[in-house]
C-alpha cells in the first residue's frame, strides 16, 4: 500500500497550488480520502474529506471556500486545489485513505511541503 503526495512548493500569498495524492496497492474507490496538514510546532489538523463515492465533501472552516477536494477513481488519485493561499496555510500536507466500512484500514502518505510566503 502506498500513498504519494505531490504538488507542494513555495507560493506567494494569494496564489494557488494543486496537490495530488496517488494511491496504489489497495482498491482506491472503496476508500474515503482526507487531507490533513501540520504546521511547525502544531498538531496535525484535518483539512478536507471526500467520500469514496464522491457523494460527500467536507472542509475545515479555515479552508472553506478557498480549497476544493476532488478525486479521480479511474486514476486512483485525490486532489486538493488550494486558492487564495495565506501564510497560515504553510504546513506539510498529508493525504489519508480510510476504508469506507472500517477504520482498521487507514493509510497515510509521506507529506508534501506547502510554503506561502512573499
């Protein structure tokens, strides 16, 4: 099982980035996908969720109306489109796959760094 994030980098305030999370070794379409982030010196926090069937999308209040989560089950990939980025969005972003029928199957990627700075 592997989750690989990509797309992070350095961006100016107000800019945009699109993160990708490619899954392998499991049936991607049976897993709800989440994005989390962890800023230096802070605990990991939830960012967004998309259900396995794309029937449900949820966001943390801090990113609502700026970030969009999506997935392409044919490509085994989840995405996080981030717009109007702020310095406080700076963090390592992690994707998480959790089996829709049980919390026993829960996988994490290695993270990708997002830095918002002028």
